C-alpha cells in the first residue's frame, strides 16, 4: 500500500493530478473553493477514490477488508501528532485532518460505508452522507440547508439515472436560496448529472457559481 515518500508539494501535486483524471466533475467543483479548503477537498476526493477502488483492485473479500483496514489505521495515524505514513494521499489527508480538525471517526465512517460494497450493494445514502459531511467541515458550512443539499447531491452522484436520483437533485435545488455560498464547490457537480456536454462544463460551473445556482 505504501508509495515512496513525497515532499508535501509533490504529494499535493499527486492528489491534484489523481482527482483531475479520476473524478473530473468534482475536481472542477473543488476549484471554486478558496485555499486551503480547495486543497482539503481534493485530499478528501482522493481518499474517497481510493476507497471506491477497493472492489476493483481485488475481488477477494478478505484482501479487500485488509486494504480498508490499512486505511483505517492510516487515518488514525494521520490524525495523530506523529509523521503520517509515507503515501501521498495519506500525507495530504493528514494536513487536512489537522487543519480542519476532522475527527478520525468521521473519516472511518466513509471507510465503513465502502466496506459494505465488498459483498453487497453500496448504501449510497450512507456513503454519500459521510463524504458530504467531511466536505462541509473543510468548507466551514455547518448550516442545516447546506447539509441537506450536500448530502442529497453526494448520494445522487452514486446513483444511476432514475426517479430516486431526480428526487434527490430536486431536493438539493429547492434549497438554493438557503444554502451557505461556501458549500457551492460541492453542489456544482449536480450540473454534471444533467444533460451537459463535457466541453461546456467549465463554463457552466463558472456561470452557476457566479449566480449561486446548481
């Protein structure tokens, strides 16, 4: 699981490149957050990507559980006073945890949600809510409308097209006038769940952020 040690700047570059290629729509949204929240969002998205890869990295349930246990231990270490494990995502995540005072149990909640996927269907509400809560923490948006909207978008992101996803998006958009503007970077990806061409997304995100829409 461990990569060679990278200096902080190199770790951040690794995380940025990973999220840009693996989770481009949410990467675009994160760009609208100010620093250091932007860096922290990217660290969380990279962490989420690694957890989501577990089912494809190995089809052996025992090995998948060992992989997730490695991440549980890494999270606890990253939240401690010592040096984090020499792995670029862990190094970036350690800075995020300390800067935003994230609780290890909240990150472990996302790991636990992903563990259900090893031998059964993913609970999209549980996984989406866990990620959204972490993202809201680094953005400093703790109000209830932002929480409801962010959780709805994060859960919808994990669903295929259908009435359940449409209902979640409608719920999130109904809160447009109530959400904290700081939460927009994680709400903008809702645009990508509609009919929008890839080449139009950067401009669409920019215009939506300017208007406070998603």
